[in-house]
C-alpha cells in the first residue's frame, strides 16, 4: 500500500468515540478530508468507516445444520444456511449486527475444518463471533458521513481494522491481543487459531487521563493535555520524585509548580485501570491462556512512556509488543505513528475484501447490513 495523503486536524464534537455535536464533528472531518485530498490531489467520494463506542459488544455462538440424507457432499448453500442460523441469536431489540466472523467449522464432530464444501458429512456446525451495537448510533455514524456528502462502502469495528495492519497471519494463529488506546475509548480484539474469539470497547481512554490530571492537579484541560504530552510517563521512579514543572501564568490561571512524580502517578493509575478493565472479561472466559504471540499496543495513548511496563504488570508473563511501523509506503510519518493504525487498517481491510471475494459480494454483504440497520426484519 502507498499512502497518497493524510488529513489530521483536532477532533471536536466527539466524546467516548461517539458523535455528540454533529456540527462540530462535521467541521473537523470535513477539514481532515480536504487536507487529505489536497495532498493526494484526488477527490474522496466513498469511505470505509470505522466505528467504536462502549455500546458495541460481542458474543460467541454455535450454529448447526443437518445435511439431507440424499445429499452426498456439503455444498456452499449448506454453509450459507449455517451462517443464517448462526445469526438467529438473541441480541437486544435496540441493537443491530455489525460483524459475523466464522471461528471454526465442525463436520460430524471433526474440528479444525477450514473449508467444508465438498466434504462428506451428516452434520455441519460452526462457531461464530458476533459483534453488534446500538442501531441508532450506527445509523448516526453512517448518516453523518453521507451528509458530507460521501458514500459508505462498508462499516468496520475499529480494532478489527487495526489488527489487519498490526498482526501477521502467524501471530493470529498463535494467539494475539490488540489493545487500541485512543482518546475516548479503548478497543480490543483477541485472535486465536487465526480467527476472532473476543472483542470489545471501553468508554475510557487518553482523554480520561487529561481529566484526571486537570482535577487532581487543579489545572485547565488545555494545560493538562500539554503536561501529558510533554512530560507524561507511566513510570514512577526516583528521577520523577526529584523533579518538578513550573507552569507560567496564563489567562484565568495564576501558574504553579507541578510535582512530576504526582503527574506520573496519575497517569500510571489510569492506565493500570484501563488494562484491568480489558483483562477482566478475557480472564473470565479463559481467553488469556490463548495469547501466544503477545499483546500488541496501539493508539495515540500507547505513545506514553511506560505504557508497555504497566501492561506487563497487569497481564503478567504475556509478552507486550510496543507499536511498530506499519508496512506501507508513502508518508513515512503515518506508518510510524500508532494514532493512524485504524485508518491504515481500514485500507488493508478494504484491500482484503476486494481480494477475497467479488465486488458484487461486498455490495450484497453491506446491502444486507444496511437493511438490518435501517429497519428491515432482524433475527431474534
């Protein structure tokens, strides 16, 4: 992949990964798009849209179909029927399906089957990982983009996009956990045996560190952000205990001296809490035992010094992999900055969609999703 242009502007009108002010958010996105278009000398007409937010959740479900006695082999129609049955699982009435990922096929109890079509059998089963979210919030995200105006080619849960650019096929097979710590949310996705087995989104991220700094140290939010970016670290040691930061007078702020150790302790406490929130559901289901290749950190907040050390403290013996450059050409700064992992991952996600199935299938898939999202009958 080659990155032709980027657009990076301050985010407004968004809280915890969701739109709270359409006008402010629209201005930010519009300016980012125009900046990218100017650098690339191209017009953007359609997008792959990533979504996040604590309303997005997931579950694992098994579907099963009986193969007719007069049918000698499993067909593509049997697999299609199985996928339909897998979606016949109860989710809240307010929610809509976002992704349905196949984890494993079973043919007459035989596991590890990757391509059942053509095999002989009497019963076909599959484990699915299903991701869903509140319908109206997903609708708002799509309508927001359409009013820019641009088309939405597909909608993707953010950590799934990030994982496409961060993980190799082997790492997915061995077991890998991606934790994307953004401004308003922390998203995660866990792979094992090459497929997704757990995912989720927490309504807490780097912005909450700013809030903590502002409240505890009694400084304005803009200064809290500067303190985090310029002096922030999750490492509390002797060096931080011996130093302080002098903030000069500003409008509505008389200035003061900040204890560096206290700043680092605030950051450490919030990061430790975030990792504990991610760990809890994964440990409850026993999924952490499946993380063989490690925990991969990304997102803007992962740039804070010592984030990997806090993660290692919370997760124990599991290897922690710090952000690494994405395999892309073009704008080098983008490849090296974990803030762009979801955006680059969306490009890779789109590329895989076009490689793995015909363009018509993608339209059909998204068309079905849109019917589900905007009012068509939904499986209960």
